[in-house]
C-alpha cells in the first residue's frame, strides 16, 4: 500500500512510459497456472475499475506450461491413434485390436489415480511420461491376446473356454512381468535423484512406473475377461500363417544373422561405442529449453558509490536502443526498490526484462549481441545476462567470504580467486574486494559553528547540495515574467581535500572553510 507523499523507492518504466512493476512470486507448493489465472483475474478487475490505466504482461511463466500441456495432450491423442492403426495392420483382426487398445486408457487412468494419491499434479513431465508410456503399456496386452488367439486357432488344442484363456494367460505371465519390471527399474532411479533435478524428474519416474504396473495388471485381468467375452464362440476363420513381403525379408535377415553371430556382435559393439562418442561430443546441453517464448533478462550492478540518477540514465539509453530493435515487443526496467533479491529496497541495481517475438531468428545469439553493443556506452558498473533457459536462474557461481575485517579476508579471497581461475568450466572470475568506496563522516564542532553563526541544518543543506535555487533576475517571454535561476552542477566525486576546502558563507558575510569548524573521519566500504 502507498499514499501520496510516500517516498518513491523504485523507478519502473515499460516501453518508455512510467509504470508500476508488479511481480507475483508463487509459494513453492502452489500451482503456477492457477496462480497466474487468479492474478490475471484480480488485475483485470483493478484495470476495469481504473480505465485510465493499461496493463502490460511482460512475462508469464504459466503460458509455456499451458502450451506444453496442450501440446502433450494433442501428441498423446495422435500417438494413440497411430498405435491403433499399426496394431490393426499387424494383428489383422478387429477384435484382438480392440482388446489390446483397451489397455491404453485403462492403464493411463489407473496411473493418474495413483499419481493423485501421491499428491503429484498433472504437469509437463507427468504428461510427457504418460505419452512415452502409451507405446509401452499396450505391449503386455498384445502378448496376452495374441497367445490366447494362437491357442484358440490351434486345431489340436485340448482346452476350451475359460480354461484355455486362463492357461494361455498363465503361459506368458512370467515373460511380460519380467519385461515390465526391467523397464520400471530403468526409470525408477530418477525418483531417488537428490536436488532440484530429483524434484523435477521424480513425477516423471512415478508416472512411468505406475502406468507400466497398471498395464501389467490390465493385461492379466481385463484382457483375458474381454477375450472370454469376444471369443466365446471360438474363431470361425483362423488367421492364416502366410508370410507377407515384410515377414519374408525379416526371415531372411534373421537367418543370416544367426549364421554370422560374431559379425553381428562386433558391428553392434562398434556402433554402440561410436554413438556414445558422437553423442557426447556433438550434442549440446542445457537444463531446460527456452521453447517458443523469447525473453532476455539483463541486470546492471552499479559501481560502489554510483548514484540512482546515473543508473537511470544508463537504463534509459539501453531501453531506447532495445525499443528500436526489430522483433522486440516489450522492454521493462526497474531501478531500486524491493525485489526478491533485494528485500531491503536499498540497492541501486537495475533489472531489465525484454520480450521478443516468438519467431526471432538466432535468439541464442541475441544476449551476447546486446551486451557487446552496451559495452560501447562505457558504463562504470557491470552488465550481465540472466540465463532464461534455466527457468529464471542464472549460470553464476558466487562465493561469499566473511571475516572480522577487510584485511583479514584478503588472503583467503585471493587464494579462492586463483583456484577458480584454473577451474575448467569457469570464466570471468573476479572479486569485488577491490570495488570499494570511501564515506566521510563530518563531525561539527558546535562551539566553532555557533561562533560563526552557523547551525547543523545549514551545514547539512550545503553538503547535500539541495539548497533552494535563487532567482537572480526576471525576463519577459510572450508577455509573461519568467525567473532566471543559476543551477550549479552537483559534486559527485568528493575527496577529503574537497570537503576540507568547501566554502561556507556565514550570516556576517564572512567566508570560511568547512575544515575550520569540523573534523573528518574516512570509512572504506566494499
């Protein structure tokens, strides 16, 4: 809450216009999409009540999540349709295909119920896992229904009815169970990875495990029951065993492979080693892809002692440059004020967010291009890019060294700096130990100040350079009288010598120096 008269602690602008920057940070256990919907509802209500205001959404982390979920659902449906078509082509029987396909929705439904019981939400990773599992959950059912169909087609089969179906299911139970368990064991270790990676991929592993267990359960319960119902009268026209073109070619390749085992083993091993080496050397790595949304977050850390006004000038210059670039949709910056990284609101640091069009070409190169251009401005502080491909985190490593005094930690800081400079994978290693600035405490001798007719408030006004400007004359412009004032540039680079020689005007007209009535103490800040 704020009211007229409150001090403005931060300054924000969006596309060159004054703005109020609102950042909504969800709780760790909150749903991102739901928080975004609730926030939009409240902002829309506020803007509707204040028609003179316009809201601009700079970044919405819920949008890529919603887009990804919709895409996952679409791909899962397409995958299911293609799976049904392929199964029908190979099984060449509508009833066996229908029985097999039932395992897809049943397995997914059971897996979703299990995820709900484990307090796992339906998100990008769980949907991705269920999509991946679609091709696997049907395998167990195909094996069972095919074995039942084979036994029903066998003219020499002694068993009939339910006894045949039970025996046929029992016959393949061990193979499908071992296959399912092996697949689960491959994915399950992801659930036990520690850290942020473990938190992200645990739902993925659980979704895979639950869907595969569900497919095993469906294949030995629902599939035999449906087979008993749909094949109650047996098979009137058993499928012939004529080999098609594909089967004949496969049979030829299989015979050759069995007759040349060592060649197959050697070629397979070489291909495995080559693929591992090629993948390790050529494939790029990243924590999370930026996807279609193109954002760039820049920060400016001012040099110690740099004023907010100076930082604002830098921000305006960079904003104007970015607004003139093609493909840039929104540029928003904030200087000072309370932020998640600076809750005290005492910092003059600058945070700048840029939104690009989704079709921006070679976007990965854009941050470096922008930073290289900004270097031409020769700003005293440091500009850096926050890697948006890691979900808003950055690729910086910061080490904080504390001690009783600056001199006490200098040696330790230098040692750490040397070690990091020789560490592979680290670049631009530097210490802010040398980034220091001086502060001077002025202690006024009250007796000497009184003798010269000066007060502490007068001295503070002089040093802060906020004294009211005096009109020295008037001029006429368009028939109106206009005051002429002389404005002196403020001193921003103080030294002890400048302070000592600062001239003060006494009420008697006498000019004295500040050192005549005050003493100084220098304090070094980092």
